[in-house]
C-alpha cells in the first residue's frame, strides 16, 4: 500500500510537471553558483546594508561642512499701550509702538570650524562598518555558494540513484519473468515467484522514493537559482572526478584565519570601536564654530526704536564651546565601547578556535570518504561479478532463485554505496572550501 501511494503521489507530481515543463536547462556547478549569486535576495539585502553604511560615512564626513538655513515666521501679540517721550514742540515721539503683527525671516550660516577630531573619528568608525558589512556580504556569498553546491550535488546524487534503481527494477522485471516461466515449466517451486515479486516491489518502492527526492531537490535548487518551476534543471557534472588533495592541516588553518570574512568583519568592527573611543574622548575637548545670519523683519527687534516697517540686519559670531562636566555620560559611553570591544575580541577568539577545529575535522571526514571510495568500487566490482556468476549458475540449474535475488540486491546496494561515497566526497570538499574561506 505504501509503494502504491508513493507511486500515485510521484506520478501526479511528474504528470503536473510534464504538462508545465517547456525548457531543459543544462547547468554546470559554476553556472548554478553564478545564477544564485545574481538572483539572491539575501545578497541583495547585504548589498543594501553596505550602501546604507556608505551613506552613513558621507553623513559623518559632512558634519564639519557649513550649513545654510532659511527660516520665516509670523507672531501675533496682544495690543499694548504705546510708550513715548513728549517733544519740545508738544508732539509725542513713540519709542515702543503697538505692533501686534510681527514678521520675521532669517538666513543663517553655521560652520563647525574645529571639533577636536570628533567628526574624523566618527567617519573612521563608519568606514570600519562599511568594511565589516562588506565582509558580511562575502560570508553570505560563500554560504550561498555552499548551499547551491549542496543542492546541486544532491540533485546529481538523486538522479544517479534513480538510474541505479531503474536498472535494478529492469533486472528484477527480467528475473521475475524468467522465474515465472520456469515455475510454469515446473522447474521451480511457486514460492520463488513470491520472492521475486517481493524483490521487485522493494526495488520499485526505492525507485519511487528516489524520484520523489529528485523532485524535492530540484525545487530547492530552482529556488536558490531564482528559476520558475517549469524549467527542468539538467546537471552536466558527474560525481566521478579527480580532485586535488588538500594541503596540510596547518597550512589550511593559516589560510582560513587569513581569508575567512567573518574574522575580517569582527576585526573591522573592533577598529570601529577604536574610532568611537577617539570620538568619545573628543567630547572633552573644545569645539569652535562660526555662525552668521541675515535678518529681514517687521519690526526688526535689533533696531531701536521699533518701527512698523521691514528692516534688515546681520550678525557674525565665533563661538567656542568646552564641556567640562557631563555628569559621567562620556565615562559611561567609554565603558560601553570598551565592553563591546571586548565582546568582539572574545568572539574573534571563539571563531578562530572553531575554524581550527572545523578544518581538522573536515580533513578527517574528507580523508575518510576518499579512503572509503576504493573499497566501495571494489565491492561494486565484486558484486557485479558475483551476480554474473550466480546468474550463470542459475541458468545451469545449480543456483536457487534466492541466490539470484541476493546477488542482485548486493549489486544494487554496492552501487548505491559507491554513489553515496562519491557524493560525500563532493560535499566535504565543498564544506572544506567554505571553512577555509576560498573565494571563487
């Protein structure tokens, strides 16, 4: 029942895909990685973060540039009793008139001439964050390439598994037909048909599951590549292939510590905190600013006596500011920055330690998989020869149906084991490349 249900399910999936499939896309691993990098939303987010960090750098650098501001306003006041001085001719000279409608406009220029290096320190901190986000982007790119590599080889492995199981099912069909013929001729007992049917059903079950795996992995790889489901991905690379032996563990550890973008990001953010400490220290030093403005107002409060008419005035000033006491705010900011810097240093030590461990462990895993390839190939060769000999003996009538089924099962399992070992080698090579931080 399980085999039948899986067959129906995968049949429906393949039927739906067959009706929608219009294109077959041959794809190498390098092409797949390039497509994924070009279409990744994750990398697009990282690039946007880097652009935002670059904009912050520009903001920090412009903090010392002059600003020009224009403002205007209107104020309505209550009526007052006018104040004036009597003149010798008997007239009253109004000195403070009743002007309830007040209009003002001002153009002001402010230029921070000297900030004791605070602006430069903040700009350096922002530049460090730009470099750190760039390293984060490089790490995300490496993660994406590893994810695509894993999905690509998983698809190749699944397709090879399907091929092996299709061959096994075809062999089981031929064996079942031969057994039925011999049973009908009275050369074999009827229970041999049941044995052959059970073996064929097992092969069919495994094939159905393998085909379902191909569909699932194809969907996952298509998502990474930004492809629509109607496109059929046809991997052009094979699991078999000679790969260069990795360098010694110490050399790879040194390469990883120098190349891993995660370490570079931590180092850049640590240097950013150095710049922030300089900026905090600059708050204890004097700053100098130049300010100038032009006013046009009715009445102009700078001209006495007040008059209900538009009059202009200007001012220019040089201001020095020196903060002697801030209730411990700068001290607290410095303590926070030092603590965060220590956090990054400890994180870097932890990442470096993890890298050393990962390189050594991955080298052992890769060596184990490569060492397992030779016996896996030998097992497959022996299983094929055993199946051939048993088939010949069965034709000669000196081997049983159970012997034939066992030999066929052993050959199928040996070929699946070889495929699994080859896939392990490919994946562990990709993981080692990611651990070392090798850029393509």
